[in-house]
């Protein structure tokens, strides 16, 4: 299956160019090249050959949109307009923004970002994550001051039953949701600020423990690096743009990188099944499957396309979850270009 739920495949290609688009009868399943495993080699996997079912649901991830807000607002609009249209014909459960909504924390860019993202209001649930460029200081903030709350006030989200709260009053930068999905039950989403503080991780840990039987997703801007390992400033590996390299890291507990998030939040909560992030340029993609001491697994996925022409070309991550078969089909599609990325870094199956 090439996109989303089989029953609605044909409806998804309205307004899409023929280049890179499979036919509605193309249900071939590619072989996944596998994941890097913690402490081990790449593990070969064969994707399950199931088309999906009525209980399948879709999650769309929006990687760094900063250059669309700065230079290419038509691309931003194309993304959210397309998402809105899909919500009417698919089991689209929710949308995750992976941070760096804008390039600079200025009114002009937030105004454009708000114009695009508010197209989703009352259409499909969406979650915002704050990246380093969403703070004052052109990506190199000395504090966490931001205009995000002026353009996305809590009141925008609080009217919906799925929105459950924030770490700080009147600040959307750390938030959590409980989403109903077609398969029945709910999914918990924890959205955490760039390089989350110790107090934020403690808050998130308490929420995860309050819902131990609810599958959970963490979305945070900087977590995985392009070498398929977590950001880890103590490892000695050459990893650029670690949150600890930014001016907000002034005192112990002010910043945590991927490995610290893993140790302080994720390893101790077996209901957290996925982590999604952006931030990293150059290769801009990566994934890692980690196993906790209790044997449960966590799928961690990086996607960022800002280094491509036109600030990323409008590529989204479209993820179809099949709870009955416990797999996710991840695809990468640009509604602006009408194109897929079909290489193994951008079109793959994952088991969970």
C-alpha cells in the first residue's frame, strides 16, 4: 500500500501530479532496510504484507517549517491545506509539528505560521513542539522567551477534549494530549521544548506514569542525530547542534539532550513507544530501535528537510498505524510538489 488506508487511496491523489504517484491498485509492500539497534548492527526486517484495515489510523508529522515561515509561505499553506483535505477522507488522528515552526522569533514569521497552521483548527487535532529557532535569538537564545504563545494561545487548544494541559500556565511549549483513535482506546502525546529542562522531564514523567496502560508518543525538536544515535554530549561522538551547545545551557538541569531524555523519561516508562524529532540538517533523517531492560521497545525517528531547495520542498511524514498488525508504514510526501520520496530512508515499515 502506497499511502494511508487502502479504502481511501483513490481519494488521496486529488490534485497530485503523476510524477512519483503510484496507482490506486499498487499495494506492493517494500522490504524494510531495518533499524539501527542500540548496541548492535543494522537488523534486517521484512515488512508485513497487510493492506491495513478499518482500525488503521494516520499521524502526520511536520518537520521543521522554519524557512516556509521565513521565505516560502505558499509551501506552508500547501501543507496545511492538504492535511485539512485528508482529514475528511482518511482516518487522520492527529498532526505533530516537530519544532522550528519559524526561523526567527519575530511577528512577521509567526503571523505567516499562524495563518497556515490555524487552518487546522477544529478540523484535525494538532500538536506544536518548540524548536531552538522558535525562541528569541535567531536559534541561539540565551533564554526561553518566545512569541509562540501570542499566536497559539492555550485557548486555541483548551476548547478541545483531547487537550489535557501544559507544564506552565499560558505556555504551549510543553503540552500533552490524549487522542482517541479509530482502533479504540487512546494515545498519549507528550510535546517537550527544545532541550527540555529537568523540571519539564519530571512533569512529563509524572504524566506518563499516570497513564501506564496508554501507548505514548514523545515529540521534541532535538533528540536523534543523523548517525542513528541519540544526541549525547558525554559520548565524545562528533554530533553538531547538540542542545548543550546552545546558550540556554547555563546551569545544571537547564538542558537535556537525547540520551538524557532517554534516561530520565523514556527508559522508565514502558508505555512510551515512539519518539519523533527534527532539528538535524545534512542527511536529516535517522531511526533507532531501543530496548528497555524490561524488554519493551521504543522507535525513535528523525526527519528534517530544510536543507532541500525551497526550504524543504514541503515534505511531510505520513505514518499509517495498523494496531491489529502492530506496524507503521512511514512515507514522505510533499503536497506542494506532488511528489514522494521513495528511498529506504523515507519510505519504510516499522514494527512496534
